[in-house]
C-alpha cells in the first residue's frame, strides 16, 4: 500500500472517544502492540511500519507460497502456513504439503510444524491450536484427520479428542477453543475444548464467530449471498438490531468493546461495499467504505467510520483501519 509522505497518525478508536497517538508518543495504556505484517507477491513476508506505512522484507519462503498469516497476542511472533504445491511435470506426482512456521518479528525461525497444518489459531503467547489433514480437491481443500495444541515455549503438545475438525477459533473470554465438526444436513456442529482442563463438550451454537466478550456470535452462511446473522450465545436465539435492514450487512466484531459489531453499508451495483465476508483478515479493495459500529448488548449505534481494512495482520486485540493516509488502530480502552 502506497501512502503519501506526510506524517501518519496512529489512533486508537475507542468506544465513545478517539485518542490520537503520534508516532513520537507512547501507545494508549493497555493497548496491544501495533505489530503489522503482510504477505507480498505470495512468497514474501513484510513488516509494516505503523508510523510511516513503509514495509521491509523479513522472510521469503523457498516453497510455492505463503497463506494464513497471523500475529501472536503479544506481538512477539508471527505464524504463517507455507505451501508446497508438489512436483508437477505434465501431471502432479507428489501431493501438496502445508506446514506451520512460527517466526519472531525479525523473521528468525522459532518453530516449524511439518504436519500438513491446514487451520490454526493462537491460544496464548506461545500456544497454538492447529488442525491437520492431507490436502485434497474438496470444498474444504483438505481431509481433516486431527486437532492438536502446542506450546512451543513450554515444549508441550496435546491431542484434542473427538471427530475430525475443519474449523477453529480461540475464545480468550473462556479460555477455550471452539471447533467446527461435521453435522447433520450439511451444517457443522460446534464443540468447545476448554484448554485449562483439556475437556471437550458439545454446544448448541450455530457458528463460531464470537464477540470479544463471548455474549454473541455471528452465523455465516456457507455460500456467498445471505448476510451473516447475530445470535445470543446463552440462548442461541437470533438477535435483531433496530434499524439494521437490507442496506447494511454485519461484517465482523471489533475489539473496541465487548460486543461491538462492525456493519457495512451495502451499495447498489456491486463493488467493495456489496461483498459479504467474515474473515479475521479480509481481503479488501483500497476504496474507502462506510461503516457503522453497534453495541449489540445495548442495541445502540455508537459511531460511523469511513475507510478500509488493509491487507495486514495484527494481534487479535488490535485491528488496523486506514482512512485516507492515516493508519488507525481499533482497540479496547483499558
């Protein structure tokens, strides 16, 4: 992303106020570190300077490409999947391989997990939950065979019991991983793996996109088209926000508050504003879009925002957002 040469401000967009933090000042107290990374040209890992928007190469894979880039909760490590498409010579003679690589922020190797890792999530400063299985040509792109937890600092590894898992998120609000497994009628079931006790239990949830406080979640349709719906985590009943009609689409939870939901205005005739995606790091065009932030618990509209989400990864507690040439950080006020 090319930015102008004028000084760029880093700001924390909070629940009711906006605090600007110039690059020579310290971050807002309690705010996670503003560590930003992105994948460039499929194979290069770049670190973004949050004060200038400039990038520098820290790692380049020798394999086919990189995907699923994340930053650890403390901003100390970076996780990324390295994909080897196999040997192709008129026909593929070896299957694709995927491995999880953990680097420090300077690009030095910390941990490599060569187990055909297909999905993963951070569950602590050095803790990862990951799903394994060989790649294939199904809708999932792989055949789930197992789920594991590793703490590479402690040197521990745990197998998660239960059926094959094809989706995972980490929920810090109750120290649990929520896992999506096959269910009836083509709809996945959601299981809860409580990490401190290593126990697995069934839930009645319809999906696993939780708000920061865990009180609500979004159900995302498996096919593009229908908008995501909001559900109460205690009752699993749908929540209807007043004034939220067909012209606005729930897009994602934001970390500025416990149940703050980002809603995107839908424009006629297509374009970036009409896309319906929910993803920790959605692929966005550079055109600015109109958003509204709702507090789902109080059923109130908090503020409006205009800008776009860059192709950057950051710690879960902080969300980069760009308006014009200003880099913002959406974070929770402590």
